[in-house]
């Protein structure tokens, strides 16, 4: 089971700007991070929406294939 993609903020050092990434929770307990990093939460949120849309399309295609 996997959750939907969301965004998180990561800091690398005290004096640097944070980076934002898309992530999701996967079972068994763990976290999956997207490869790309962004300087703004909006950039990471756009990527999370894109990843969620891709998964939804894949699930729909799988469901159509199962109906045949």
C-alpha cells in the first residue's frame, strides 16, 4: 500500500535555504522520496500532483485491462 504523493521540507545546514521534495509513505513502514529537489514548496507540490496523476492513469489503465 502506498499513500498519495505530498511535499516535505528538508534542511541541510543551519545557514542554508531549505529544499522541498515530493514524498509518500509506503508499507512496510517507510518513506519514498522523489529524485528531484525544488527551491520552493510550489515546485514540489506541482511534482507531487504530476506523480499522483501518473499513478491514477496507470491504475485506470490496469482496471480497463482487467475488464477485458
